[in-house]
């Protein structure tokens, strides 16, 4: 299937913001019209819910035409607390205007947004197709996320301590893609045999870097696309952050995150996940904007 790319005019302006309930139909239509091998379809009801809750970051031109979208998916404990997510997955990232560094912006902004608003009790993560080399480079390189293996019988690091991953959470990430229990189980069993290339984690020490990444876009919203060999200018766009709260009322929080050593948030209890890191962060910074929710 040939991919249709949007070709912006020189200097075209694009809004960057999080979704609201009015975006649902056109966002689902965007994914339906721009299917891609590396973007696994999720259940429509789940995607619709996340869009309505503002968990989708989008990029659109001044004619309201979408060119990029990415969502955050919470995964809850099937046997315990189902009021706060245990893991939060970043996925369904689809861009039809390549070459303008939108992937790094959307993923980093989503991490910062979820950390402030709804940090999971354990971790942020993403799963990438083994042969999607470009995204492996961006996620593991420019965004500095480490790889890990989430399957049973494998060890993974949870903020300094070793622990065994929980099968039920991994299974839930598969069933969000519409798989029935039998096919999800088969896929899960195959994951046990795959080297730790598919899964990445944004752990506490990487939070400051995510904040620095998006501040770089806020301060330099003119994005150029140049020929990788000759350096010739091929395109230029301007990003508009006027409707993105991270660039407005929450910018002081983002700036503080960028200058915080999260690796030392709670050294006495290194096994704690993102919710504990968030609670420690806001406990030490009580004078933040009133728009920031109280730590949970």
C-alpha cells in the first residue's frame, strides 16, 4: 500500500495540542485512512475513549487537517487497583508529514503530560516492531529510552532493583489491539523468544530529558527539513503551541522538570515507580501552578 504524504507549503503553520471530545470522529477517520504496517490498529472504543479524555496529542494545519497523532494507553492491574494505571503505553503514533521531527515532540510531550496528570504506579513504555529501525533510533537514541524485556521469566530493572514482569499487564497490551484471548496468548508466548528490542521504558532518570526536548520545540518552533546528503532546504514549517497547556500555564512545571534530578527523587525506596516519583516531585515543589492536580 503506497503511503500518502502531506506536503506543506513553505512556512505553513501547524497547531500542536491535546485532543478533546469534539475530535473523536475525525481522529478515528485519520487512522482509518492512513493505516500503516507499523501502527497496529487498536480497539475503536478504546481509542475513542482516550481521545475524549485528552490523551491524544495531534498536529493539524490551519484548515484543521490532521498530519500527525499519538495516544497514551493506561493499563490497569487486573487483580488489584483499577483506579490508577499500573503501566502507561505510548503508541498509535501516525505521521503523514515526515521529516519535521514530529515524533520526538509528540512522544516527549505525551510523557510529560501523563507524568503531570496521571502517572502510572509503575512505568511508561512503548513497544516497537523489531524491524522499525528509524523509530528504534529516535526512541532509543534522541529520546534516550532504554530497552527492556517485559515477558515472564525475564528480569527487568524497576528503578534500581530487579523484578519479574507481570504477565497480565503484558497480555492487556495485546488485547487492546483487538486480539482474542487465544491469539493474544500465542503472541505473548512468541514474545518470550524475542530479544529485548521491541520494548522501551521511559524511566525516572529520563524524565528531565523529555521535558528538555519539548522546551526546545517551544523555544524554536520553526522546523526545517533538509536533504540528508546535501543539506539543501526542502521545507520549513512553524509550530503553534498556543493551545498546548504544557507551553502555557504548565510551562513552569515543565521547566522545573527539565532541571530536576529524578534519579535521586526517593533514593531510600528505589523500587517505587512513576506515581511515587511524581508524588515526591510535587511534594518538594508545592508552589506549582494551581492547574496541576494534587499528587495521588
